[in-house]
C-alpha cells in the first residue's frame, strides 16, 4: 500500500491528508525535543533503555561497520552502537565503526549534540537532517540500518522500508524497534489504562504539552500488528524476517537481512 500525496492517512486517531502529516509530526517533535530524553525515562520508567539495549544485542556492533540510524532523534541508538563497536579505544582503532543519524527534525538532532560533543567517538558520528522516505544516502552505504520508535511517524511506511533496503549493502542488517500490540488481553487493558491516563498527564505536567503525548499514544494504536508489519518488511525484498516481542508485545523488535 502506498500513500500518495492526495490520499488520507492517520495522525494519531485523526484522519488527515497524507501531505499534511509530515508537518504535523514535525510540530510534535519540535515541541517535545527539549524534554524528549527526560520524558522517555519518565513515561517508560527507564524500560526504553532495556529495549534499546536489546536492539544493540541483536545488532552485535563491530569495528569497521557503518550504521544508519533513521529517525535517530537525540542519538540513543547510534551512540550505543558506537560505544559497543569501538569501545573506549575508539581513536586507536584502525577502522572504527561509524554512524549516521538521519532525522527529519532539526530540533531533535540539535537536542542530542551535547551528548556526544566530548565523547571519544564524536568524530565517528554524523548527523543529517533528512526524511526516512527519501534518504540522502547512496545505495549500499550501510552495514546496518536501525529505526527506533520512528517508523510509525512516517507518512509512507512502505517507502521508508524500500529506502532501508536501498541504503543497505547486500548482507546488511535491518532492525526496527517500535511500540507494538500486547499479546494478552489483560496486558492490553492495563497498558491502555496506563497510557491513556498517565502519559498525556505527564506530558502536560513535565513538558507543558498534553497534545503531543496524546498523539504519541494514539499513533501507537494505529501502527500495524507484529505479523502485518513483518509481512510489509518481507514485501520490499528483505529476507530472514523475524520479530521479537518485548515486555509482552508493548514493543517489538523487527529484524531482517538484505541478502
Ligand atoms: C519518538 S522519536 C525517536 C527518537 C530515537 N530514535 C529514540 O528512540 O529515542 C521519533 C523521531 O522520528 C523522527 N521522524 C519523524 N518522521 C520522520 C521522517 N519522515 N524521517 C525521519 N525522521 C522522522 C522525529 O523527528 C523524531 O526524532
């Protein structure tokens, strides 16, 4: 399914024209950028760190690799990748790993700069402002492609998946971390109660922005389930497509290879 510019799409629970969505999403992340890292910890009780650590376990970063972290925001995944791949002796490695964070939102990129400016891996990290649907990178550029909590914000998810395939070299690894669908009814109920009541309230109290956090939880509900999303990854040409539920399906890691 491809969303053309004049078709409708979802922005949370609202139906909007596809051409409007990127601007609305940009507004959300412009607004939350300054409090983004703090809010992630508060909303998830720190669990997002465990999920990202699992993503990095599955990626198994190695020196010499090139990562493209799309919708990379303030840089959790790219920074974690460089720390694991290069260790402390990053400047002494002959061919250290490198990472490119590509995010459509300048404010989110800027909010992460201070986190890496003085780090030993600073020279291996590049930030570029760009759209997941048309990455400003050449074919076969990367050994690994990651997108964490980003793809549900993209207007045309299939276009983003095609771009992931294009920028990976043959043998490259695709890993997507996204909120997903709890696997038991009890868990879904508890999760609904928590997320619809607590998260917008936290957004209002901490970030003075209830609407952006309301969008966040609504966009999670609109994202396809685990099997449906895996099928879309397969459809663009990826092989060995699999997924792993995290915290009972509250989030899921979707993995695949470009063979
Ligand atoms: C929830 S944040 C995730 C940030 C980071 N990956 C993390 O896990 O902490 C979603 C990010 O997706 C970015 N984004 C939204 N639409 C995008 C698009 N079409 N292309 C690239 N980035 C996009 C936003 O600017 C935002 O930084």
